[in-house]
């Protein structure tokens, strides 16, 4: 918990704050409010076993202003291995520039990790840049393999 901040599911009204935070992470491109809202509605429609949401997008908000301070998503994958177990993937962790340095990233990672474990995930994983390894180690994560990609 971080004093003065709370976590909740993402809503269409979070559009500007979420886009601003994600732009700290990577190039978002041109996403208008209608596309943003459509994606959120799609995410709400996807579930796995026992109606567990596949997409779990959250925002950290400043309690005083309701400004979006950070955003992240826990995606729950239905596997065939481990008796059709669930696996959580943490994605797109981003903290807005004016809120960095307040431990909100760790606050969000801890929340998403706990959400995945409570949903029954046998593991929760994430990918990160090498420069962020120390941060994720502080969140309790450890290196486990190598990420490979093809990118266009």
C-alpha cells in the first residue's frame, strides 16, 4: 500500500492518464478514446475457467486528484500443461513521469502478482529490459530463462 494512492480496474475515463503513462514505457501510437474504450470492453468479455477474467488491467490513482499515476495488466493464460493450470503474465507496467519515485511500480506489481496467485495461477511471470532487472528483483521476481522474439 502507498499512502494517498489506490488501485482499481481501468475505465474509459482513464484514457488520457493511461496513454500518458504508457508513453513513458514505449510508443503507443495513435489510439483515440473510442478505440481505447472498445479494447477495454473486449478485455471485459474474455474469461477462462470459472469466469476468471483473462485481462486484468489496473490503474493506480492519486486519491486526492483521481489522476492516473500508473497502469499495468495481468493476463491470465489457460494452459494444457500442469493439469490445465493458469499462468499469469504481467504486462505494460508504466508509471507517469510526475509520479515516478513514489514506489507505485512496486505497489502495482505486488497487487497484480497477488491477483494472479489468488486466481489460481501456478506462476506469474513477466518480461523486462535488462535495465529493470534490479527493480523486479526487489519485487520478489528472479531471472528464469531467456526471452526470444521476432519483431516487425
